[in-house]
C-alpha cells in the first residue's frame, strides 16, 4: 500500500490488470497460478513486478513434449557381492527406463590393503614381537574393517595397543612397497613410504591429550594465569628492549624488583614467593617498579616522574577517590601539579597525596563502622565494639571540611553524632548515644 | 691530577674491565655507536638533575603589525638560574607550525632559543639532544605559544610581552662517570655528593664557551627582565602546611 503511495500509482490499477475478473474482496477469490496461502503472504496484493510469471509455473512439464511416468521396477547394485534384486520407483521417460548403475554404488570405496605372500613374509617382514599368524590376522582385520584401528584393536585376539597395531601395519606395508618397487625412486612419493609412523611419539601424544582432557578446573585456571603472566613478562621485556635502542645496561642489582626478573626464570604460578625480600608490601613494590621503569628511560622530566609515582600510589583507589584527593588538595591550596617541581617539592607532594589517600580511606572505614553501629543499635541492646579511628578525629573543623558529602547528609541525627564525638573520649560511642536516643523518644 | 686523568683516559681507550670496581659502578655493554667505543661506567643510585625553564615570550608589534605578522615571539630553553645549558644539551630542535618556512629549526649551541614573527598560537615541540656521554635518547617537551594575554583588559602593549614559562628538571638516573666528572662543579647542574670512596677523575673544567664570543648562559639576556623566578620555597611551604593539617588526622 505504502509503496504504491510512494510510487504514485493508482491503488487498484495493477490487480485489475493481472487478475482478470477480480471482485474487490481479493482474499476470497483464489488467484490462478499460485496457491491461496502463498498469495496471502504478499498481503493480499500481487507484487508490483511479478518475479515469476504466473503463467509459466504450470506449463514447464508440458512444453517438453515427453511422457513421464513413474514405475516400480527392480534394480541391481554393483556394490553388492550377491545379486540381490530389490525394487524401487523409477522415473520413466517416454517408456524408456533409465540406464546405468545404481546411483549409490560409486560410494562403495575400500582401502587397498596390501597382501603379501609367504615368501615375502620370510624375506622382509619378520619381526621378533610379531608372529606370522598375528600379522595375518592383523591384515585380515584391517581389510575387513577398512583400517579402522580402534575396531581392529578391539577384535584382535591377543591384546595389543592401537599404536602397536598401527606400527606393525605401516612398517609391513612400507617394507612390501619398497621390496616390490622396481627402483627406490618409484615409491618415494608414496605416502606410506614418505611418512613413517612413530609409535612412541603417538603414545606420548595421546597420553598428553588425555592428561589435558582430564585437567580439573583448578588446573586450567592456573594454566591460564601462568600463560597470561608469561605473556606480560615477555611483552614488558620487549617494550623495555625497544625503549633502549642499542644499549642494554646490565643492572647488577635488581634485588628489590624480584617480581619481574624472578618469575621470568621459572614460570611459577605463585609469584609472590619469588620476590626475594619478603618484607616488600604492595605499595612499595609499585614505587620500586616505577623507579625501575624510569631508570630504563635514561632521561626524564621530574614532572613526568611525579605523575608516574602518583599513578602508582593511587592505583588501588577508584576514580571517585582520586577525585576526592584532588579536591582536598585544592581545598588546601596546593597545586595539583607543582609549579616548581624540584626533588624536594615532588617528594613532599607525593607524601601529601599518600596521606590524603590514607585519610580518605580511614574516613570511609569510619562511615562503614558507624553504619554498622547504627544498625546494631536498632537491633539489640548490646554494645557495639569501639571503632578505632575515632580517637584521631580531634580537629572537628577540618573533619567537617573534608567530609563534605559524607556525614553531613541525613540531617539532624548525623549532626548529633558529630557533636557527640567532639566531647568526651569516644571509646564506646554507641553507649553515649543511646541515652540520647531514648530521651528523644520519651 | 693530570696523571689520574691520563689513567682514566687509557682505561676508556682500552675498553678493558677497570681496575677499580667499587660496588657503585656497573658496567654497561658496548654501545653500538661507532664513534664511542668506550665502556661506559655508570654510577648507580646517583641522580643528576638539571633544572630548566622553557617557554615563550611574545611582543605585540603595534604599528608595525601586519595581518600575517602581528607578534614577535621567542621560544627558549634556559637554565633555571640562567646558567649555561650547553654543558648538558648538545642541541635543541624546535618544531614549529607547518605553515612556517622550514618548520624544523635546529639550534646547535646555547642559548637554545628561537625568535619568529607570526599571528597564530600553536604547540611548539622542543626536542633536546644531549651530549654523547650524557644520554643517547632525546627528551621531548611541548609548549603552547601564547600571544594574547589572559586578561582582556585594554589594548595590547608593545612594551609588555606575554610570558609563559614552565619549570621542570631533567633527571638522569644513571649518569656515566664521565658525565658526572664533567659537570660536578658546574652551576647549571644539581649533583649530589658522592662518598669519598669513589675516585673520580677530576676533569679540568675546559670551558670552551669562555673562549667564544657567544655566551651560553642567559644571565644577561636581553629578555632576562621578563624571566620568572621559580622558587621552590613557596611551594614547599604550602605543602608543609598542608601536610601539617592532614598528618595528625591519619596518625
């Protein structure tokens, strides 16, 4: 409908042209040529450009001028060894049945398993581990089962592994081929001659695959971890190699950086154990690695160095925390990036940032504890365990400044808590608050 | 004195393991540079830093200004105390806006500066190349050329330029012995004192620059009246004050 609008064609023009006598209710009439259901798919209207000419659909068979009948006829299959005759429907054209073999006979392929004579066996094929009988049996089974060694192994009277059977079969065939060849060059390209079967390798390979298959989830996870670490290390090595152009200093003492070097030696999942000085905690090793990477640069700007250190120090913090640190710095009147980045200034700046980070973390912990404390209070009468950091919050003004959004929301209740904390030694804050609460409710 | 110098020169020339091997020295591999087949002995845990100031000073040309040349500006890299940087920096390459003729300008000797006329503001890339015994890698700095001052108050003046300077320090974490020896007494460079156990050649300060007419330092530079004084004292004070406030809270 819409398409017609777009094209600007009159709405009922085409259907009238195509379907000769069409009542307005098209769906009730059965159109010629195509079934009603198919026609309905088009939305009750003919397609604008009929893809297939409706008239042609039925006539195709007629134009051939042949008589097609279907007959129930017997047939033989050349793939069969007996001459069993079966029957099936056959398309007969003008009274002549089709010729040719049964169409599926061509799929009857089999493997050419070599047959050796007894002489040949005596001459080339004797083997200490195999008797002639066994070898004969093997070859017989191979032929019957088209070299399906799993089946052959199953049917083999004496128990031999699949690899052993394969080994025997391939070496025998190979020997025969070479023996029968008129010249060595003739058979050199024969696949049996070109590729030798390596039984021990195969056994090993299958054993390894089995092991891999039977890995527990834990082991798989460990493997993935180890591989990822190895990849990281090799990439880091490549990066550091690239950044140093031609020279590569032999750093004699990277003791403190154990993480990088030690794990490179042995790909060990438990990397923590590799760091020589066990006293190194996470933040220290981060700065140490930053220092190392800076050293690799050979020359750098101090502002850049400070940036890297700051990044390393705040790597454990989320984006919001970092923003809060920066806000705090601004509140204190300190430049986010020092205008005069000397060694001393940078060191102080870094320390200040770390301290602010610690402060913010402690405050967050404090919040959590208080939240716990309040839920306890509502639930039971038992005292909440004293929360440690409260002793340090002596300077209440600064406290308020630095927690703009945290404790001051919620209104009066929180405000009261703040005031309370200022006063007496806040060892058990819950206790001191409770009487207040009761008073309020009285 | 002279003898020690000679000895060390010999050591360098022969490229053999040195007789003195204090723990602080570490041996680097032969560099591939064909002109220095010397073994570079590096000093570990010693950091040499060079405080520099880089930036631009731009003057409005006033009556002489044209559409395409309204300002005359100078971009430079100077020592923070206006000392000669030539002892460390071999040359400076200033990469200007492509609309300039020959936008890659190389300055081979101190003072490392470049003056031009133009009308537009753009980012200038400054690449510093150091002497062979200092560092093989270059250091890149970026500075935005400012022609128009922040405060829109009133017309531009031909007398007062727009000055934008940035302070920073070039740090060499593992300086070579030669470099150290060469600059340990130079005013442009901050060098920590080494313990007495280290025997370093005391290189006679051959200030070739003194013999030349052209001075490398910027102490009496024509534009020096506009140079900013960067003092760390101010910043340190602020930081100390801030730490005072935060410290007790976290203890």
